[in-house]
C-alpha cells in the first residue's frame, strides 16, 4: 500500500466521522418559535428601558415641553391615534404638536432608530 492510496481513504473516513458528529437540525416547533419571539421582545423592552432612563426620562418623567409621562393613558390617547408606527416615526424625526415638542431622537442624535423605537415600546408597556 502506498501513501497515495492511504491518503484518499483516510480523508473519506475523516469526512464521514465529521458528518456523523454534526448535530442534526430539528425543525423548530411553534412553542420554541413563540418562546424565542417572547424572549426577543423582552430583550427589546429591557434595552428600551435603559435608553429611556438615560435619554428620555428627563423630559417624560416630568412632562417637560408637553412630553407625555409613561403610564398616562389620557396624555397618550391623541398621540397614539394615528398609530404606533407614526409615534415611533415622530420620535425619530421630531415633531411639534398642539401640546408639545418632541426633538428628533429626544435631542440625542447618536441614538439609532432601533434604540428610539425600543424606548417607545418601553413607554407603551407602561400604558398597560
């Protein structure tokens, strides 16, 4: 037996061994997918809470410039009338309404759009 004949056989054995050790990917059940979605939603709310506390609370906790307080359902009714997508868009781009002013990204241009959206979602949880 020559080295040339051993090498291909050896490579085939290694490849089969690696394939046998690879974990099979099982299809995800609806329960697993739902659990993952809930975990992701909770993570976004936690991230939103941190953004809120470090960037938004200064105005929203005290109502500065007409900022609606988290949990104040009456103050949020009119703002939410056009829908949550619009509220998030206005939070990112800024908005001047009848009752107050929302600067773009709350005045912190370093925030990402997703961070602002997560902060809005955190405030919406407080309405429940």
